C-alpha cells in the first residue's frame, strides 16, 4: 500500500504522503478518521477539512486515499456525499480525496495550500521549529535558527536553516548552513549576523554554546564566495573569537549584530550581555574580524533594571525621506536606531538617537523615556519578537523581519509537525518627527494579490456590522480608511492611569463593548455565527484637550479552543486625528497570523490565532462600529492572496528570479 501511495505524485506534500498511513493504522481502534474533500471548479480547491467518517467506513477511507490520487472512485464519492453537508459543487466536480491527519490536511491549486493553520505567504520552513532571519548580499538569503530534528525548541540541537529568494515572497529551501559540530558550538548554533568583508567574502558572527554550555562568539566564512547560493560554510579553528567576559553574569552573552565600519577603519558590533546583573549592549571593535576588543563603556545599559537583553539591532536611518542607508553610514542627515529585545516581555523596544563613532556613544532623541528600554517605543505591540533588519541596496530600503512563535500547545505543535513563522518583510524608515519608525509590508507583496473587492463612501452606523464578501478572507490583504465626522462630540475622557496599552485593550478596548468614538475597525477570521472572531480596531479618547488614538487586536474571542492564547494587544497611534479626521488601517490575514498597521505604519500589532472553524468552513470578514456615532469608510480595498512558494522540497531555483545586488553589510536575528 505504501508503494502505491509513493507512486502517486498527487498524493504528496513536501515529500510527505498526504495519506498518513501511520495515523490511520494507529487509529484503528478510534472512533473516526480525518478526511479532506477536494473539488475542481475553476481550480482545485479545498472545500472542507477534518470531515469525520465513522470507523465502519475505515477500509473505504484507505481505498479513497489511494484511488483519489488516481481517479474518481464513484462508490467513495457517494460515501462522502452522505457524510458531508458543506459541499458547494456538483458531483462531477469532485476529483479526489485524501485520508490523513489534520496536521497534514491540504489542497492543491497549482501550489501547496493550507492545513491546520499553516500560513500561505509568511516565511516558514516545510517542517519543524524555527525563528529569526538574516540577509546576505546578492540573492536574497534567509538564514534562520532551526531545529532540524522536530517541531519544538531544543537548546542543544539548533542549526542555521537556509532559504533563498529572488523577491522576498517565494522561497526555496537549501541545506542547513551551520550545524552544531564543533566544541565551540556543540550545544547549539544560536543567533548571529552576516557581514560582507573586503573581497566580497561573506562572514557569519554567531553565538555558540560550547562543551560547558557557555555562550561564546564564533565566526564562519563562506567556503566559496563565488557561489551565489552560498551553500557551504567553514568554521576556522581559532574559534571562539570572543570568549565570555568575566563580568558577564548568568551566561547571558549573545546575539552579535551586523558589523559596521567606523571612520577609523575598524569593524564594530553590538552584543547583548548581562554585566554584573545589568542588561547591556556591549560594543566590540576589530581590524581583522578575528581579534576583537571590548569598548570600555557599553553602547547602552539599564543600570536600575536587571533585564535580559537579546538580539540587538543597530542601524542608520535618513533624517528625511524613506530611502535607506548602508549600515556603515554616518554623519550629517543621519540618525541611528538601537533596537533591543527583552526576554521577560517577549517584546522589542527601540530608541532613535545620534551615534558618534569616534567615541562609540549613542545619544537618545527622547532621553525622557529613561534608560530602561522597556519604556522605549514598541516595535510591535503584538507577538512579534527578535526583529532584525538589513539594508537592501537593490531597492535602496531597510527591510525588517521578526519571529512569531506559536501560541497554541506543545501537543498541537507536535501534531502539526512545525512551529514558528516570520512576519512578512517590512520596509522601515524614520517618521517626520524624527522619533519613531514607520513600518509597511514591502511592495513585492502586491504580486500575490488576486481577486479584489472594495467599498467607498459607506457609512457604518452605531452598532453596525458590514460583511465584506467576494474573496477568501482567511488569506487576504485589507486596506481601509475611516473618517470620523463626530470626533468632538463623542470622544471619551482618557484616564491617565491607563498607561499599560495591553491592559487598556483588555479592559476598555474590547470590540463588543460600546464606546464613544469607537471601537471601530475590522473583524477577521470570524465564524459564520461570530462565536469565533478577532477584532482589529481603533478607539479615540480625549485628554487635556488633545485626542489619543488607541489601536487594539482583541483575541479574547478568536477561538473556542481552551489551550491557545487569547489575550488582547494594543498600543497608541501617534497621529493627529483632530487635523486629519481620519485614520488608516492595513491588515494582512494569513490563516493563523494577523499583521495590522495603523496610521500608515506608525503602530503595528502582530498576533497568532487558532480558530476551530477554519478547519472545516470559511472565515468571514467584517467592518464594524461599536461607537455611539457613525463612522465613514471612505475607502476599503481587500484582495484575496495567492499562495507563495514556500520552502518546497526540490523547488525550481531558476523560477525564483534571483537578481544580483551589491551591498556591504546585512543583519541577522535570534
């Protein structure tokens, strides 16, 4: 039987049989078997997932799974029609069926489709656990922390996965770039960064855990710099090149940043460390990339707060305009951004400032926010973490990724066989106020847009709910502009004690509570009966004669599952809504991840959702308004998104349209 399935190419997903024989065999004493139903109308489409057939049809399910890869089996078609209520096509449009576990359920429409929350256009490996990316000159490269042995985090087995792309959208998987094979990294190849050295020789700096599980910094070089895919890397015997300092406590010494050149010709990097109990961003300098010397003073430290810092990112931004700068840029018209990840919060925080490379000092633009980086600006108010950016010389922009872990159970991850995704790559630049960053999905995402629907000039009255139909809303890109005609009349007073945005979202921002101006926004990934729904919305308050715009993603009703995270995430949007009388929202919906950008990218919230209905029925999309007055949808455009080629085994590399670019430095993440 296994040979029969193996001979059928239509029965495979990433070299894994769609028929999970082990699942069926092990389930022989169970009550039912999971079945997927596929139909061909304009294309092959998944009509239903996780349909359950009684065990007395077990033999038919096995036959169905095999014959479904060859041709239509009339008898089995009758069985499915008797046991399924949601088919929306004629019998002659049914083409084949696959008996498999829910973790493997998928459909095929020329590209791989989704199963059990797997995303369609967000980066993730074909299987197993992963986090944090970096970029290398030439072809777009993504090197990322990866557990090749399973879907869970395993401290001692971390490698560097490797994927390549020509457009930041479609990716092909290559062999791992780094594996824990040497005494200086035998307990894991952890986070790091890449730099292109003179002579166009790419180099990695990365954290390894040695035989004593001590964190040390290592270097690796591309074995053949002329290979555009950089398939092989070598680790010199001089590793570790930076041992752990004596004053570093609790073994917290990790995540070397991208290197940049100072005006003195020396390379510099930032390493996150806990120095005598104080979270610090240490500066190291080198002339040859092998021998490094620590600067006497850190680039930043939090002397009053014992926080564990991770994944530092330090890069220049232009004071004016959205064009990016090479990582070593400095001088007139340049400011710098220091981003730090705080382990205890699962959040990234950043500060804009001025960097003097002659003395290696960083002067914040907002010193009133203090030395505790947890009081700095949020990079993302949601579940994105360990962000890193790179300078993309091909498009003259700075691009940023962040890791988004799973918020379901470990058992779910094991069942799925995978864990962790990346945010869709974002362009990052400095806002006009010189204090905050703007973030926006890179333009290449528009190549995935297919069917479009829109609204214009639609009034959503108090308590109104307007469904957006005509697209598959579980895989969509939505842009909407809201106008607020009654701002002065309806805005509620803001209590200065509401300083914690997450707490405010949880207690005052819930979409089902009536307010003054808002809550209004989108309801996404909703079941037909609205028992499951995720609301992304704004609410406007007034304080000391000024308006404060609050943005929230509310997961409290996102799923009926008990074992998944259903928190609320929110933050303030720094816009002048009194002058504009409007605010924009863009939301990327990709099955189990929702990324939202408020006020033109001034505030971002990324979250994971796990609605149960998505396994067996379509999700719905709505515009809603629970405020006391009407809001106008001056413009709404929503696109159904195609499925990207995502790390498919044996992908055609030539089809990914690789284009050579010139760049000197690029960044990495944990």
